[in-house]
């Protein structure tokens, strides 16, 4: 039971970091925050994502490329140009690594207003950091796993961020329903998205990328949206001028 609680907590905490900080804030600038709070969420993302930590800067660049080049060969993670989900994940990882280490050519339009913490990102993306987190996870499982079967969750724990990304970027461009007719294959994967904290409303998101609420229809619950409103009320974040609240 301890392993299950740990897995569920890590699933949602790491996913929250990704959708709130790396996606809505870094990639789309749906809201702003002070440097103090930006550094706070850098650390929060590192703690909650562990071995699968994603640089907010590199994530933002790659995600902006996805929106600019959706379903084309320049899309970092398009099912149209990968034979299976694993080859797409590997291609995404290669491009991400190239961006992190400044080996991948990036257009100037994709690097505007990015959160930067170079020294911290260098450590958080280092092999040593990732190996230390893997060691922590393995130790936790060795101590608390009451059965060998719990270890089947360990690969997902280690690659949690990539696992989340693959679910959305592969399946939400293949399956689901459409609210908005767009010039791409984006779809809303889940009718009520508690599992992916609103990230599966991919068609809605492609319609209005800067919307702080990924839901559109009455049944499309975005669990992160009330948290964003609370953080705004607490003045931890502030809505930017381009912020929208997606409604049909």
C-alpha cells in the first residue's frame, strides 16, 4: 500500500509541475510570477519530477516548436513521423537533449521570455543527478515493496515525465473527440480528465494555447485551473495580458 500511495502522489505531483510550470508558465506565458517564485517552482519541479526532471527552458522551446510545426517533420513529437510510441519518445529525447546542451538549432522566436536558471538546470539534467534519484527510488522500493510485483511500477516512476508526455503526444493525436476543427490532428483524449490534470484536452489547448483553463465544455474538468485561481488570489502568480479562459 505504501508503494501505491507513493506512486499516485508522484504521478500527480510531477504532472502538476509539468502542466503548471513547464507547460502553462514556461512554454505559453499564461501567467507571470516573480523571480523568487520562479526559483521556488524550479526546485518544486526538481523534487517532484526527480529522475525525469525537464528543464523549463528546454521544455518550453520544444513545446513551442510542437505548436508551430504540429504534424510536420519539424514537430518534435508527432505520431505521423514515428512508427511507434517508443521511437517517438526517443526522437523527443534526442531533440530535448540537443536543446539542453545547445546542440540543436533553435529559431530566435522560440527563445523569448524563457525561465532561466543555468547552473541549477545543468545539475538537474546531469547523469549524476538522475542516477541519484534512481538510487533513491530503488531504495524506497526495496524498503517498502511487500511483493515483487510492485517493482513493475519502478520503470514508470523513473521515466514519469516522459511517460506523461508520451500519453498525451501520442494518443491525443490519434484518439478522442474534437471540439474545434483545426489544421492538425489534436484531439481531446478523455471526456473527464482527472488522470492527466487537464493535459488530455489537447484539441482545446491547440485552439487557445495561452488559456489557463484547458477545459471547454461543461464536463471538461481541468483540476489545475482552480489551483491557478487560488495562486492568483494569493498573488503568487499574475495573469498576463494574453491569458484566456477557454469557453465554447
